[in-house]
C-alpha cells in the first residue's frame, strides 16, 4: 500500500525554483533515501510534505488523504513525524521532558505519557541520560533525542533530515543501526543522507534530486549506476 | 537493559522534597498568623502589596515565562479588573465578589481579540503591539465619560466594614487575608498548570515553535490560551486593588508602570519559574515602599534607579533570576553519569 503519494510538487522562492514538478510515492514499511547535492531541494521537499512550507502547486496524499496545504500540526497529528537538519531540541528541558511533549499526543495522563517516553528513550539507548538537559547532550545524542521525540507521536511515516550529518565517524554506525531498528517496528521512513554508503545500505529505494528536479528514482543499485546521478552528485565516485 | 527501564519507570514523576514542603507549609501558616501578632497598618500594607505584585508578576510569567511571548501591555487587564468591580458596584450595586468574574471574563475576551491577530506576530512585534494596546486602553478610559473619564471612579463607601461590599475601613487585616488567599490560590493553580500537559506544551512553544508544530501542537492556539490564562490571573488583582484604595483613575490602574513592574519582578525572581514572581515581589515591593517613605515625593523615581541597577546585576551574573541561588538538588533531579 502506498503511504505517501507526491505528484508534481513545485515551490519557488522568488526567482529560485526550489522544487520543480517532483513526483514519487513511498510503499508502506519501506525506507526511501533522498540524495542530491547541497541546494538540490531535499530539505524544501521535507518542508513541503510536512506543511512547514506551503507548496505552490502539486498534490500530496498520505494514504488516501489529501494533505496538501494542511498546517504542520495537523499533518503531524495524522501520523507524520519529522526531525530537522538543524536540530531543534527543547534545549532548556530534559531529554525526558522533550520526549514527553511528543508522548502527550497519544497519552493524556502524565504518568502514562512519562512511561511511554521512557520506553522510547530506552529504544534509542539513552535511558541513562533521561534527566539531562537537551543542551548538555552531544550532537549524536541530540539526533537520538529528535528521533525519540518524533517517534513519541507514534508516526506511521517518519521524515529524517540527515541522521548522520555533523557527527563523527565513530557515532555513525550506532545511528544507522537505530534507523534499521526503527524500520523493524513497521514505520515507513524517508531519510535525507549525504553518506552514499549508508544510503545504499539502508534504503529500499532512492530518490535523487538536482537543482530542484527529480533526476532519478529507483533501487540503490540502479541509482548508483545512473549516469545523471553520477554527473550531478556522485561526481568521480568510483562504484568499485 | 530492561532493569534500567524498570528503574526509570518506578521513579516518582516529581521530586517530593520533604524539607521544601515543610518550609512552604510553615511559611503559609506564618503568613496566616502574622496579623494576629498586631502588625501595624504599614506592614499589613507592605504584605498586601507583595501578594498583589506577586500575582500580577505570575500573570506575566504565564505568557512570557511559560509560552515565551513578551507582553508590554499587561496593565490593560489590571485596569479592566479595577473598573469592572467599581463600575458595576456603583451603577448597579453588584457585589465585587461577582463583578470580579466580570473583570476576568472581559479580560479574557480582550485577550482573545488581541491575541488572535497579535500572536501571529513573532518576537518583538508582539511586544511592541501590546505596548501600544496597553497605552490605548489608558487613553480610551481617560475620555470615556460613562466611567468617569480622567477623574475616574470614586467607589461609594459603605458606612461600616462590609464583606459583601468588600470594604474595610477600620483595619487592613481583612484585605490582607483576601489578598493572601487569592495569592495562594493563584500560585497553586499556576503550579498545577506548570506540571500539566498544557504546561509541557507551552514550554515547547516557548523553546522551539517549529519543533512544537512537528509534535501536533497548534502553536497559535496555545499562545492564545496562555494569553487568556494570563489575563484571567491579572484582572482580579485590579478588582481587589480598586476595593483596597476605593478611588481609581486611568492614570493609576492603566499606568504603563504596571506593565513594566510585572516584568521587572519576574525577571528578578526567575522567569519561567513558578517561584520566581514570589521572590521578585518580596524583594522589589519593599524597596519601592521604603524608598517612597524615606525619600517621599522628591525621590519618587529613586526606586526605579534601584530596579535598573538590580536588573543589570541580575542580567550579568544570574540571568535565570534569583531562583538560581536555590540549590540545584532541590530544583533538579539527580543525574546519572
């Protein structure tokens, strides 16, 4: 079943066409990797799908529901979670409080929201840091915080903007494992990723963008050998 | 792994520090007992002003400290409260105990009307807009004949002390208890609010509106809710103040100074913290009252210089307010390293 269908989505900021006629769909339970050079329109695409930016034209369907033009809080309420490229933790609140704010969507009672938040914090392996303020956590831990917070709203679709961006090499494998573990829970994932090895490893399908346009969509192997993708993004990448 | 989760789940949601609870309970009993020891009317007045300003600052704390919107026109709700009780008592003989609720209702309605367009503005623009709205209330009431225009309202005095008219001429002690009870109720409710789902969501809106949106929180609605709650807290203080001094006029109850003082008290005590406004009021109000006594009319602005100095020192050394002097282990849970 298609969880997300995007048709001819376009957005321009002034004279710059950030997204141009982008179409793709996502199968429930799969991982779609989104790649492209800086400025290709990846984050804009996330903002358009999640309602943070209003698209000019196009269609966005979540299952059978038209979510084009809906406000971000309504879209998240339907079960679309997201993380941000520039991390947005509630800095002056503890990790537990951060996740509880998400958990309140599903649990009205404070004790049950707390317990739910703790289970998710345990899932992302930060249980010992639960009473730390978000500002005290490392970047890698804050990435986990954002994932946990988004998971707390019990999303069916999770959009993750650069899970491994800005963290050191040692931290990356743990985050990748976490994404795989997440997939096993049944949640559908769309992830923006610059690390090409990771995207090939975790994705079921890959969407490649360049200058706001879709240049390729397919299984990782096809993408890796796609001439347009190599020219635009992979450059001298040697598919050895 | 499981055991760590189990331990975490077995923790109480809130720290209950017996020492802190007994100190607070002791202070409350002391506050109730104080007038019995024959406090003179100056000290009664001093405490009444502390209670009143603490609640006013708490009102501002809800919108600014909890939801992150800086309002510079909060005096408007104080004035609405003051006029509501005085006007309905004088014109229709309605007891202040009922018209206090009119004041809250009218303030809430204005908070919605102001909030819907203004809270869409972000950051400084909301502050500027509320500043102008606060001033415009004063201007309107200065020219509104029905409510006495610039000369204001002189509340009809009862011949004797009267609980139904909320007027006491022989002693300030009844006022002391009325203000004390409003003060305790307000702080208890705001304390509950800060620990509720609503409190969590307001702090999310304050810390990062975008992240809040991604967590199903309708940011504009929550800002309006905070603004309405804040207005509802402020209005009764205007009502009680009008009953306390019995002469109100636009220059006094819609004064811009009211909007500024609630900000100063909260920032001094600790913005965003339930206890901040109490600490701030307990320090700033005596400074203001004593400087008024010792310096009289000529030194009327000296307290403002004090405020300025204190505020600068606070901003530089303790940006989280005096509350940050309270030991960390009382405020926060022990961390595991």
